[in-house]
């Protein structure tokens, strides 16, 4: 497992080198995560579950803190992880129990 990653800083670095691509991605992300039929918080919880399913640790360093910032509780985040476990099996258990718990512990959530 990698050390704590500041994904916002890494994304800024990449935006400086690929401004067209990263601006397009940022615009898409902003449009998707805004409140709509689903709240932004719910969408971040979905992204946590998807990141666990895809085993994207870097994604988790972005979406777990963002879910917390939007008011998600530890219980809600772990319930999102549980949906990933159902869909992705054993690898999701590993990511949910190692990576997500580490991030939540570092955030004191």
C-alpha cells in the first residue's frame, strides 16, 4: 500500500501538464457530482464503492475524504464498501479492510 496521497495536489500537477484533458475531466466530474436526483454525498459514496471494486487506491484517497467532507459517516462509507464486497468479492474485502480503514483512521472518522 502506498503512503497517504494528496490527490488534489497530484491532479493539479497533471493539469499543468495536460490542461486540455484535465480541464475536460474536471468539468465532467463537476457536472456529475453536483446535487441532482442523488445528492453529491451519495454520489461520492458510490465512487468509494466503485473504487474499492476496481481496487483503485488512489481513487480512494480522493473519494473517501470527499465523502467525509460532504457529511458521510464512517458507517455509511463502510456500508458503501459492503456493496463493493458483494459485487467484487475477495479483492474488495482486502481494499475495504486495509485501504479504506487506513484512510478513515487517518481522518479520525
